[in-house]
DNA sequence: TGATATTAAGTTAACGTTAACATCACACTA
DNA sequence: TAGTGTGATGTTAACGTTAACTTAATATCA
């Protein structure tokens, strides 16, 4: 498309017969400029629809006042809440936020990192799941002393802060709650047994069973076997629904299910109700995340609340600390507590 | 924080005793470079952890291969789906996507536009709701011949393409469907009567009633009176729940409700079930958007599907057309059809 | 064998801005 | 009246890259 060249500082300067520097001073409200000159410049700026070229400005200034946030699948409340909290923390301090999406693939993770680095953002917050190539690139970025903070990602580096919810404890508590209610056959929906290496919620579930000498029955752990390229990365209603169907067809069905997240729990609940069973009498259900939805299921969903906003706030705070501090700062690795919210899907 | 200066082209060049241009050629795989030199450069690049400075490169090249997307509240499937579709369309063509969030306030809208323009993005897709100041700024940006496409935003400009779902027809069809089923007292949840000026779904509802000579009862239209600064902008389960409660307490309650979106519908369904009423026998429910959730409510939700992905795809396509085309292009203003999906929340 | 390509570099001058310094006029002070 | 301050500008040289041009060596061909 024919794009007439946008006006530059020099264009304005030439038009009214002053030095570009004078225009720069007006535009940035720095240094001395007489009222008369200022006004003439202003008029020209408006007339020519001038906007400073950010690239040139940032190149010269060596900072962009912009932060990048890399999210996986954005269609889940976790990403969303974090993004909002990060944004609030940053805009309050005058920083812009650019969000990049990488649908949980290493390649896209890297592409996102690179495009942010290429735009010279002042720092990066990463909230995608860990993967080998991505971690390597991230380490290289951190090596270059670009401030990086990871959220909910298993990544460690000399000067990368990390924040995560205590998913293990959350999974443990959820399962413990069901055990306390007398359940022995407790299912897990949302991942396969093979994911136990990386999925903390599943680990918590397994640990709780073990602690109470309840044997682990692999048939009770159901859900897509997760790979990094799964899209969406977030476990869905569909997975919950189908997983529950499978569980219901077992010779001896579970009396309780712990779903990996609320969406999955909702899908499971649908399957349970369709089978004509009652919640929690026949089968108790626990979710995870305490999304707004959890209040509006029938019955309302018992779930584990993770402090999503807090994670975002902290991420913004720690990143700004790194960006602003002249002195090197110590690494912070925070694990935040989760809270079991008991509702009627487990106790009538 | 102590940030040791990142290596530049010249640093590499100095280190191995060649001209910066030669390094540039290696890095960009352009022009002629001997194998020996190439290899030496490559080694130095790795050794010094060199990455080209995107600001400088883009400043020189006068393009960034980056597109900005401005979303309102990202915590709703509409934003999410559009973002994903846009992203797909762009990455396929080698463009990066930066997403900015503006919680539906004019101020933040403008801040987002500005920060994108400042980073010299090659084009902008705007999917936030219309507001006066924002529209003005957007017009100024379009005046500068920066490619702009709006999605679901009521904005018209000589060279800004626009895309939207036919929300009016969707609202009409949903209401028509309920009328066809014999309903006379049909409520609308999710906005107030005062929003009829801007809310197409509500207009469709009103038009359908009028066409069938059903008098409009303002008490049956309930929901937050919307202002631009509402956060989140998306109508929620809570609003649906509370709205339905109000409707149920009316002397003569409705026999059907059309909810502004699926979330609102889910909230309404909870309220209906809590009141011991049956869906659809006592009260029929229609939602809007056909989110994944709609399949997993009980009963499954009748809803209006709007082509979210398509909107995103088209937006990417039209924007790329503007970015790529050397010739001026005609304005495209597309209104996409919606589709009524009938499920058991209206017909048993 | 000279003419013409091809390969492999180097040089120069921007892209648009601003930090740092320089200049000059004028007012004020001792 | 010289000395100092300060207000209002201008000048220069980067920031890191690359397009466009130049140079020089080597290869190819009639």
C-alpha cells in the first residue's frame, strides 16, 4: 500500500526553521525552549500528524519501557488472570506489556522469546510450560543479563526469579480431603500416569494416597497422555467428560474424582449426572483453580484455589526489581500456597 | 542491574578482523561470504552470544514484520479465539504478533495503540469496543496510513477494514426460535434496556418481538447497565445468576430467557435449577457464542454460534493484504453470519 | 589473451532520535 | 566592568544495523 512517509523530527524542524534538537526538546518537554518556539513546534507537530519514531528513540535511549509476557494457550483463566495482574503491575509503573502466545510448542516458545528480545523489551515474563529447547534459549537470554521471571515453569537459572503455586500441596490437600471423607477409590482425571514426572498435582494426589496406604490403581488415573505439542494445553470439559465416562464403565467405579482443573471437573460432572448418579452422594468431585465457574456448577464445586493474581503481581514486581536495580539482585524462587475451598460437590 | 553491554556486529567484526558488513551478511545469509570467513564469524557469534539488535535492524529496514492486536478483557473465549486465529494467520506468513490488553477503557485503548505505533508495528488489529477518544486516535493512526483492521468494533474509516459477526441477526434468530416454540414472555439477560443503542444482540431480540407483535416488557430485560469502564467487559455467570434471580421474583416470570452469552446463560441455568424449576419445561434458555461449555451444561445449551475463528482469520488476511499491497486497496466491511445451534435447553 | 562474470570482501551513508557539548545573548551581581 | 548565571538555541556524534556502491581478486569463455 502506498504509505506516504511519516513526518520526522527533521521535517518539523525544517518546516519552521529550527534545529531538530529543539523539536526533540519540545516533544519530550526537556531543556529550555521559549514559549514562542514551543508553540510553533506544537502547531507543526499537530499539522503534520507527527509521532516520534519509537524504534529510533529506543535505539538511542537503550531502553523501551516495554515488557514481554509469553503465555501458552490463552484460553484458560490461569493465563488470563496472570496477564491481567502483570499488566496492572506494569502499567502502574509506566511500562507497556506485549503478550506473545506460544501454543506450548518449543518452536513457538523460542519464536516468542526471540521476537521479544528483537524488540529489545526491558524484560520477559515466561508462563509457558517447560521444554528442553525453550529452556536452553531462555538460559541464553538470561545469560545476556536480560531480566527474566518465570511463572509456573520449572526453570532455574542464576538470575531468573521463579514463581509458582504449590500444586503438589494443592493436589495433596484435595486428595486428603476426599480421604478424610472416607473415600478409598479416588480417581484422577486430566492426565495419564505417565505424566507423573512433571505434573505436580498428580504427584500430590499420589503422595496423599500413599501416605494413607491406599494402593494406587492406574486405571483410576485417566486423561490424555500429555505431550508438549498438545493444543490446547489446558485440560478441557471434553477431557473431563470422556475421562469420567471411562471411569464409570470400570467394573468397580470410583466414589470420588479429583479433576486436574475446574473445566475438567465440569465435564466430569456432566458425565456423572448423565449416568443418573448424584454428586456428591454417589461420586464426589474436586476441581482445581477456583475459576468463577466453580461457584455456578450444580452442586457448587469443591476446588483448590491457587493465587493467580498474586502470581502475576509478584512476577511484575520481581521483574521490575531486576529491570530497575542497578546492583545485582539475589534470585527469588517463590512457591505460593493454595487453599482448599470446600463446597457441595464433596459434602452435601 | 549490572547489564554488561551485549555484543554488536562491530564487536564481532573487530574480534575476527573483518568489516561489520561481512558479519551482517553472515548473520542474514545474504551476499557473498567465503566458507572460511562464514565459519569464523559463526564461531564468534556463538562465543559472544550475539543477537542482532532488532531496533537498529528495523529502524534501518523500515519494517518490523510484527503486527499488534488490541484486545479488551482477554478472559473470554471471544478474545481468545480471535487471538489464536489471528496468530495462526500471521505466523504462517512470518509475522510476529504482539497482543495488548486494554480493559475496555478509552485511556488504555489509546495507550495500547500508541505503544504499538511506537514500536513501528506493520499493522494493527483492534478488537476492543468502540469509544469516542479511542476512535479518534484510531482515525489519526489510519490517517498516517498505518494498516488497521477492526473486529467487532463499530468504526468506519476510509482505509480501515472491518469485520463483525451479525449479532443483530443472531439475536433475532435466537428470539425467533423461542417464539416459534410458543413462548410469549421472553426475557433478555446481560444488559439493560439502556444499552439498546449499541448492543446488536439486544436489538435483534427487540426486533423479533416487535415483528411478532409481542409487546416489549422492560422488566424482562435485565443485567448490568453497561458503561465503557466495566471490568470485565464480558457478561459473566454472576450477572446471569443474579439477573435470573430477579426475573424469577417477578409476579409473572418469563417462560424463556435469551442470555447475552453462554456464561450468562450458565449463571441463569444455575438460578433456575436452584429454584427447583426444570429446563426447558418451565423455562427455556438460549445462550450466545457456542463456547465449549455449551455442550457440557445440563441440559446442553441452545446457543448462537458466531464464527470467531473466521473473524480472526479474516482480520489477519485483510491486514496482511494492506501491509503487503503496494497499490491502495478498497475498504472491506464484512458482516459474518451466525448460526443457531439447537440443543436441549430449549427443546427436550 | 583480453573481456566479462563471479566471488569476496570493504566503504559510505543513511534510518530517526537524543546525550553531551558548544555557542551566544542577555541579565544580574560585586 | 569584568565575572557569573541562565535561558535559548545549535552542532556533533553516536545508538546498531544494512542498502547501495566500490574495489579487487579470481574464474570463465570466445
